[in-house]
C-alpha cells in the first residue's frame, strides 16, 4: 500500500508539471463558460401569431398555453424568425383558421403552422399541450357564438354535428394536420446544458488516453521497465488513475459553476465515469503497443464518441447497431448517468 501511495503521489506531481494539462483545462473551461454564457440568454418561451379573424382567439389561447410556458404574441412572421434566430423562443404557433372554420365548416387543412428553432425536437407533449389549449378555446368561443342557435332554434342539426365531431376526435390520432417548419439559421448555437458535460467528459478521456500512451515511449517507458512485470501494470494503472483524478477535479469544478444539479449527484456521476474511463484506457493500453497508436486513434475516438453518445440525438433509435456500440465507450455512461 505504501508503494501504491508513493506511485500515486509521484505520478500526480509529474502530471501537474505538464503544460498539456493546463492548456487542456484552460480550453475546457473556456468552451464551457462560453456555452454557459449563451445558455443564460436562452429562453423556453413559445410564440403565438393569429393569422385569421381573431374574435378573442389569441386571448383564449394565450390563457391556456401560458399555464406551462411563457407565451409571446407576434404580429408577423418576420418577427417570429428574428425571435427564433436570437433564441428568444423555441417554437411558435401560427393560427391560420378560426375555431368556427375548423369545427363548424370542417376545415382541417392548414389550420396551424409550427415554426421551430434548428435542433428543437417537437415532441408529442407539445402537440397534446396545444390540442388542449385549442379545444378549450374552441369550446369557449363556439358556445358563446352558437348559444342563440342552441336555446332559440331547432338544435337537432347542431347536435348531429357535435356527435359527428366527437366521433372524429375519438377515432383519430390527430385532430388536424400540422405544418412543421424548422427555421434555418447559420448563427444558431446549441444551448443544451448536456453539451458542457460532453466537452468535459471528452477532455478527461483524451487526457487519460494520451498520458497512458506516453508511458510506452521515452523516459517513461524506461522507468516502467525497471519494475517487475506485475508491478509494471500496477504502476501504469495508478498513473492513469492519478491523471483521471486531477482532470476529474477540474471537470467537477467546471460543471458545478455551470450547473445546479447538486454536488453529490455530480460527484457520484464523475466518480463512476472516472473509474470506467481508467479501466477502459488500461484495457486498451494492453492491446495497443506503441505511442503512435494512441495518437492516431485519439481523434477518431473523440469524433466517434461525440457522434454515438446520446447527447443531441440517440442514433440507436434509427440504427440498431449503434444502440449496442455506444455502450463500448466511457463517455456514453457519463451522459446516461446525468
């Protein structure tokens, strides 16, 4: 145990003297702080524009939609595009038909246009939220508009119409067709908080991977060869562990500056990731014999893990083999742990 402690201290001290450590940590902090600064200006608001006869529709929709998210009323499409470009909103609904057109006249084409920022996934929950607001607004406005017919005239035709519409609602997956538009912008940047963790995890992985490769060349290789075979592997493992620990502390500090997820959760996630990374690199190091192999594979592993890890989109949903391959790399586990 005493020898292990000495190895850990000496390898840690040697790693702290390397300029590569401070350059990597500086770049990691710079990228994370940049993304964090952009995230502070990010908004989860939605836009709403009435492109038809209003008759109180905007007020009704605003009341229902604003229960869950902030709603901004727009007057024209240009304003919506500017808001999407500046990330003031994530999506916007443009209403082209009134509830009367839809329910009484039976128009269900071109009722609503949806504009989203690039990369925003329009989910089923968004659709259900809007359906709820739309139907509530329809009932409020139609009851008021049709009250004379209901109470003063023959209501059989209206009753048949309501029954027919009810059956259509119950037997249809969608009430009407949405026209989904993704606003294209060259200046758009992803604001997802998970991007920060991807940068940190990749930085840690790369540093541990490269430092392990350096042990197989030059002065480091001579030092390792002085030990018996069993102690040689133990020394390499301890050296990787010390590298991972120092990088993990830097990453832990950076994450807690940019996130309020909680110190304990972050510590547990980081600790598990560091252990998986050290074991993964150690096993890979037993297979790779030369330092040049580490240098060659490093950029490939960075790109591969950035693509297949479920950060922006889970490719395993579309390509089944990736759903298995992604579990062969440590960054995937860190992303899943958070």
